[in-house]
């Protein structure tokens, strides 16, 4: 499928269709009006960035709630935001520091409308042009801290990053009065100079090398000026590191678009609902492939076994649709957290039509909704299915332990046709629990 990578900047759309060859890409077309996987970058200067310290949480909704509270004085009332929390460090056992970036959600939907994208699950990456530059440095810099500078006809961007992690970014539009080469060099140098001093002195970031991409990489006079000023190695990025059969000119014209293919998922501003839909879509495809596999096996079996197999197949098919409908209903109604959806996708990888794993997982769904971070193992022997579930749980209070035990018991009681041995141990002193369930289901 085509890789369609696009930048939207100052109302203009600039895109290309790429073909991937392992770690290289080739620009094969510039007509982006087609179906494919989208990588979208938007040049947006008014994003919110703040460092916050909050308790460690895994639930996405709780994390979003805490972020909104911390940033309440910076968020515009009545506006929905996409939050991008990047974990920095653990301040203490109960405190974690995040770099949080936020953009209005309408930015995403305006891009979707502008590109006339009908299927939101076809969007792989939605990010900012400033962040897309980190996809260039992450591939070439190793452990070095790179002061990457990019310009085109409209803007000047600096993104400082190390190993793909963004440490600082700044951007500005090129004023209309800058209309000759010397004025342009002066504008470049002034902005470079001020940004470099701020990053090195105010932010305390040790810069190892300076990288140049875009229009600025072609200006030898500017290269000499910044080398003299910074006394740091200055290099222009070689197209050969990224593009197959691409020229220097072509690469530097599509740096943002190429960079968006390589950014860390940490800097992907896809809305949570779209991520959920993508996970559900992928899970549905896996289940569909499973049915195709069953049909292929069925087509090669002896016709004398037709009636028996037909009955088994329809039981499997009914289980499949039951699970799929339950999965879809819960995802679309947002009854599941993002982590729980990831768990369901992992369980789908265990599916086996012959061993009725769909049926088993569907029956265990109540238990799995109570237990978090579980390790599940299903084995088969002599017509029986043996399931073990292990998990280490942490609680905030004794009451939470009792609530957990009550919910788990309620779910276990529903499995009256299973043999269950609960060997879980709880410690009320340190508020932990080691969950160990042994479950047997006969054929």
C-alpha cells in the first residue's frame, strides 16, 4: 500500500507518495489523491508545552484528567485538546515528571478535511513539522545532541534532540520584508544565534553537532558563519542516508515529509479515539484471517466428515461474531481503557479454531477485566484445557483489596462449569497481591 506523506503549512499542502525499501524510501509520485497510509505533519506554532509532575498512573483517562488539571491555566475554555505526555523521569516513588505537549483537536480534523480522508484508520502519524525533524536526527545522530536547523520559503525551525527525544524546539515565520539573499542570511543568522544561546545557556543543553536541512543547507556563507560562531561541527544531511535514487534537491524539499516516517510514536498526536479504532480494525482483520484459515482447512478435508465439521465450524463462527460484537460495542462505547484494548488484541493472537480458544477467552473476559497486568497461559491435554492466570497487583488501601477480592470472586462464581483453584495471596501490610488462578475446562 502507498505511503502518503504530507505537510500542511500556512494553508498549503505539499506531499509525496513514497515506497519503502527497508530503511530507505523512494519518492515515486507527487499525486497524493489516492488511498494509502497517511503520515501528516502540520506546521503549528501555538502548541502548548509544559513540564508537570503527577502521580504515576497507567489509565489513559486518569492521566488525561490529571494533565488537564495541571494545564488548566493554559487551556482555552471549551476547546478539546490532544495531549501528548512524554515521560522524563521518576522524581520519587509517587511522582513522575512529564513533558506535556498539547494541540487543539480541531487541528487534526481540519487536516483530515483538507486531505479528504474518509477512513481515519488509514492515518499512521499525525504530528507537527517541528517534531518531524526528530525523525531525521534519530537515524543519524546516535547519542549525540543535534541542533537541527531547517528552513523553507516560509519558515525557520530549530529542533534539538537526542536519540529521537526532543529536548527543545522553536520556529518562526520568515517575514515578507526579507526579500533578498543578504537579508535572508541575516535573518537566518540572527534567529540561529539567539536560539543557540538560549538552548546552551538558559536550557543548559550541551550541543554536540549542528545539522542543516532544507533551503538553509545550500547556503555556504551561512554554514561558515555558524561554524565560526558555535565552534561546533556543522553538517548537511546526506540524502543517501534516507532516499534511494533521490537527489540532494529532492531530499531537502521533502525533509519534513520523510522525517514523519521515522518519528517515535511518542510524538504522534493521533487522537485517542482514532488509536482505538485502529486497534479494533487490526483485531477484526486477525479474526477474519482466522476464519479464512478455517475455511481453507475445511476445503481440504474428507467430505465424509462434512456434517460434523459444519457443526463445529458454525459454533466457531458464532463465537467469533459474539466476541467481535462484544469487542466493537465496548470499544465504541469507550467502556474499555486503552490498556485493556491492547490486552484484547494480545489475546486474539492466542486464538486457535481447533482448540476453541475464542470460547475460552470470551468466558474469561470478566476475570480479565478485573485483573491487570496478567500473564495468561492456555494448554491442552487429554481433552482438557488448562488455564493459569498470574498477576502482581498493587493497591492503595485495604478497602481496595477487599473490593478487588469481591469483584474477582463474583466473576469466578459465574464459571460454574469450570474447575477453579484460587491460590492468590494478599498482603495488607504493603498493599499487594499475588494472583494465581488455576482453571480447568473439560471438553
